[in-house]
């Protein structure tokens, strides 16, 4: 076990003690900087009693600014932790020839967050991501994604008990990795929600970080609403159900691959009950699928929201998003909606959407080349005539509505004009752009993609 102890006094000092034996990492943080007053605190801006203010936080028509202030010692602790896991900064992906497989998450440290002239105190801040984090770090790009949790350290700092940011407890602040347009994360979320699916809100923010030498421009980011916070609270009438964030082999739903570890619980963690997931596995692979399809569909629809999944599948395949179920065993949530006791699909992580993709690329609209046994939620439902008919109807609906080519061209034009001054002024070492021209080229590519997908839908139908 590796233990990092961060001890802060006045003046601040950092003591890092490292001992290792297992892959698991445990971080114990001890603080001596607890004397402060929360002078900017108001009920509307900081209190748990405030309803989430979506208009303030997720404004589609502006680019807002966040400032992080992290002490020099704490920042160095974050970087040291990254080096211990991924190797030296700029030394290549994962510090070697490929990405590392690790369950270790970067450490949280307390820092202050400033927005619109107000301060939020001792907020939990950490780097986040998997391949995007490793690749950015290994490439020497300090524009890293962050996880923000406003009451992560409330036990250490009682003054911030239940601290919120306009009603929100936490966010992901995503770095638009490998996206010269900087629009995919934002637009992907827009499309899913415009199609009537539960999905996170998103908004553009610039980030400045002061880690001891004054504020530095880290670039243009996309702020993303967290599913286990306000998505299930505001987009469902009841947020008491089981929420899972699957990741790993069993997340494919292939026969015999179920594992509790793969279906990480984000709610009701103390209840060691995965019956709802096990039931889905059992019914999905029941022989009645081929011997009595009507019974199979009825049984499946008693545990799984097939309508939501088929609509999601239509959206995801029309817009082309390869970095999720069907190619990868991650980047989705399942929520057992208490209103109907059905496991409901929630999309997540769209920075690789709206392009043909890598790792074999996005599937064709008829899923040619997909292994049904490897990805049964797609293969089994698409091979069923009733479900295929519903999927086809959703494909048509998506193409004329949520992903209408003319609407998308206007949206891309509007968003590009909004973010261009911030995207094209990112600094070397804090950007994925190869100059300002690459930004405009990426916008053109997105517009052409929307037109090509309309043609693909017409050909398919």
C-alpha cells in the first residue's frame, strides 16, 4: 500500500511519505489550515438547500470562467502522485509504450474555486480520466481534466459542510481531449437530451489555475453535470434507485461475464445487492429468445427499459460514437428507475462522438460486423423483428429532428463563433490544436459529417 501524507502548517509544508507493496493506493491527508471564514457564502450560491440553477451554470450562450487556487505544495503533491502512477510528465503515454491498466484514481486536494467574483472554499480538486488523462500527461500537455467536489473535505473543514455550487455538489471539467473543434462533448450531450433521453447538461468554461505563481490559462473546457448527482435527481422523479457505472468485461453483457466489481454502484453502495443486473443477464440469455420471442420480450421489458435503450442506440449510431458499448466496455450508466423498476440507459462521455472513430470505428446503422454474442444488448435486440422495427423508427426520428443536418450546421456555426476566441488562444503545452486553422477545419469536418450521416440514414432506410 502506498500512503501519501500531506501535512500543512503555517508556513505550508508538504511531507510525502511513500511506502509500497500492493497496487492499491491509500491517501491520508492531514490539514492544519482550518482557520478561515466563509465570507462569500449565501444560500443561493453555496447552500445545499438551493435548487440546482441550470440557467446560471449551464448557459448555452456564453463562455464562463472558473479559477482554481491551489497551494504550491498541494499542486506538487498532485503532480508527484501522477508521476508515481503514470511516469514522468511528457515521457509518453503511461510512461511507456502503451496505456497502463490501473484502478488508481488521482488524489483529491483542497483548493479554492472562484467564479463571478465569489469564492468557494476548500473544494476537492483532482485530475480525472483514463486514456485521455494518460495520453495528455504522457504527451506533455498540462490541459488535464478535473473532478470537482464541493464538499469532499467537509469533515476536515466544518465550515463547508454541504457546500454546493448553485445547488450542484460536483462536476466533471473535461479537457476536450483529441478534439480540435472542442465541440464534441458539448454537442453530443445536447443531441441526447434533445432526443428526449436522460443525459448530462454541458457548458463551455475557460479555466485559470493559480498554483503559486499567479493564474495561468489552462484552456477551454466543457463542464459536465454528474449523473450520480443532479442527473438522476432532476431528470427522474425519484433518485433512490440503484445507479451503476459499469466498466470492464462484464459490462459487455456477454453470457457468463457478470461480476459485481464491474458494475460499480454509485448509489446504495452499502446494499450488496445486484439482483436487478443479474436478472437482466439471465433474461437476456434465456433460450426463450429464440424459442418464444414474445415471451422473451415481455420478460426483458419487465427488467430493462428497452424503449430508452433502442432510442439511445439509434442516436448513438446515427451520430457515430464508438467509445462506448459495442466497442468499449464503459462510458454508460444504468439506473434502476424506481418509477417502473426498469434499468434505464444513460449515455456518458462524448468527446469521441460525431466522427467515424477509432478502434474499428463506429458500426454501420445495420451493425454489420458486430458480434451478437460479444455485445448481446445490441445484437439480440437488433436481430428481433419487433425491436428492429422500433430501432429503425428511432433512426428516422433522430435524422429529421435531434440530428437534422440543417439544424446541426446552424448549431455548429453558432457554437464555433462563441468559443473561437478562447479555443484559438490556448497556449502551447495546454492545447490539442495545431494552430488556429485546425479549429476551423474541425468545424467544417463536423458540418460535413452531419450531411453524410443524413445520407447514410437515407441509404439504410
